[in-house]
C-alpha cells in the first residue's frame, strides 16, 4: 500500500477516541456526579450525561439495527459536526463545567475529567502535527 492510504497512528487514535471513547467515558464520569452531586453541578452533569448517552446511542445505532428509526439520520448528520469531535467535546466540557459549579463533590471525577480532556487535547495536537 502506498503511504498516502495509511494514516498515521495519532490520526487513527483520535478517530477511534472521538468515535468510541470520549462520549462513553464522559457518560461514565457524569453518572456519579448526577447521583452524588448537588444543585447546579448535578443539573449540568445530567445535561452532559444525556448528551453523551445520545451520542453513544447514535454511534451504536447501526449495530443495534436502529438505522431505520426516524431520529437516526438527523442525529448521525449532527454527529459529524466539527469532524465528529464537536459534540463529544461539548459533553466533556459540560462535565468539566459541572466541577466548578456549587454542589460538586468527589473530586476524583474532576481529576478523571481533566485527564480525559488533556488526553483528547494531546491526541488532537498529535494528529494535527502528523
């Protein structure tokens, strides 16, 4: 194969992460904040969890045989916004916002969110440099 058809590993890693990791990890981190948090922090974490769940459902809809559903074409088109990174990043940023609002508890959620955000940024910069 020619090198033209072989993308570099940072590009592949970013594609895999934006498709299968960011929204799912955000959902797993937002759910404890929804259950354990209080006040505004809980509400914003719930929004992040709902957005991440919608993204996850859209990504796995073809495997579940849901491509014929009326909501799927519009959701799949929306998910391609910003090269496929905009909506998962929006969910992650909502979760990060919940960490600075009143009622945020269990700072391990914030630490894991920060690590995920830094990993996404590092992958994005590595993919841009490749």
